[in-house]
C-alpha cells in the first residue's frame, strides 16, 4: 500500500509536531515536509510533489487561503485540508475545493474523519 505524501503548513511548531504524529499514526500518510510560511510552502509542495496539504489559514505574509488559490490553479493540484483555529473561513475553504476543514485544537477523531 502506497502512503499519501503530505506537507504540513503552519507557523506553530508544536501544532506541526502534533499533527505530524497523528497523521503518520494512521499508517496512510507520510509527512514529507513541514513549512511555516505560505511562500515556503509553495516551493516545498512543488519540490516534493505533495499529494495532500494540511494548511493553516492565519500565517504571517501569505495566508493559507492565498496559498490554496495558487495551488488550485495548477494542472494537478494537491488535496487541501485546512487546519485552523478560525471557523469563519469554512465557507471560503470549500470555495477553493478543500476536502476538509479541521478546527484547532484537533484530535485523533478529526484525523480519522479526514482519512
């Protein structure tokens, strides 16, 4: 069985560590990289050819919505799962074809639902 190649994008290191642990515990995802800014994420996602991106919305500089819009314009965009503390962006998230929207603080049940 092939694992999904994922990138986590969040400016909070502890959240990235926790999310990585939960994702890899599913046995379905390999976290290939972690980025802390939108600009860094775009380069990393392309370099690693990520299949799924777990993306925060509120980050310094380019926010997650801007990143998702740029990714969705690509020929074969990765799946996007927003992971954020802000519920007010949910409608906008699905306008950019996000596959799911997880609110922080997340838990194992949230990850299982996404899978």
